[in-house]
């Protein structure tokens, strides 16, 4: 009976020694914890419908969308706000293209305007050309073959214009500043220490031998002899 107790004790000791060596479980990803998600890919399309067909434009990378709801594969989002030169758009983007955050970004949306200059013939038909300058609010790129167009708000109308050759915008660095790059563990670091497993398994019989030997030398104590 004493031998059985010894083996049971050794079993629990071995379990306790091995448990810290088990790889940690991977936490389950939450739906979204905040109101915003950062665009972290170069091809995050903004779709007008939940079936995510016929994307209107590619959302500017490093900027954010406001989360309204979610489906299995997409977030329903808002982009930009109603203002003097902008209008809020409501649509969808794929979940894997954005990263939800638990903070309110200082500058979530890209507010960028540029001018387009058109030349038209004068009203009198006198052959003189008149230049017309129109201001456009940029929403995102729309590539077509080798050309790139912009989805813009011009006045009160949305549409596409050829992307100006000198057009650029400043990246939003807030997401990277709040989420510094984490070094991925190497394969060697992830490899379980099998040598330690083997050593512990070999030590158990040795420990059992000495414990049983000590237990055999200890005489049973009768209750009446105390």
C-alpha cells in the first residue's frame, strides 16, 4: 500500500514538473474592442454592399475606419465625416484587411484635397480657351490596368478622375507607434526541451527506488504502542 502511495505522489510531482514546459495556448481573437480599425494592408477595398463586390476604392493604408457592425467576413464601416469638403460614406471592408483598436485615433481619416484644371472653349465661340479649376476631395485609389484613378468628391458628386502624377499624402504613424513590431520567436525557441523531458522520466524510477527503500526500513507503528 505504501508503494502505491509513493507512485501516486511521484505521478503528481512529474505532472507538476512538466506542466510549465507545455506551450502556452493561443488566445482567441476578439471581435472588436474599440470603435475604430486601422487599414493595415495595401488592398483594402471599400465596398458599397455586404457581398463585397465591385469595390469603390482602396482605403488609404495607415488610416482608420469607424466600426458599425460585423458579419462573418466583413465589418460594416464609416469612412470620413460630413463637412464642408467631405461626405461620410457607409459600406463594408474585409476583416482580414484591417486591425481593430481599443483607442480613439487622433486623426483617423485622411483629409486630402487637390485641384483639377480643365480647359474649355469660351462661351462666345471665339476660339479662346478658358481654364476651370475644380477642387476634389480624395477618398482612395482605384487601379485599372496600368493606370490609377482616384475616387473623389467634387462638389456634391462622387466619381473617378485620373490620379495626378504629383499626388501624395502623409502616412498616419499612430498605429505603428502604439503597436511596435514584436519579434517572432524562432523555431529553436519554440522547440520543446525534449532532453529535459527524458531526464525527468529517467529520474522518476531512481527517486522511486530510494523512497521505497526508505519506506521499507520504517517499521509500522501500532496504535497501542504510541
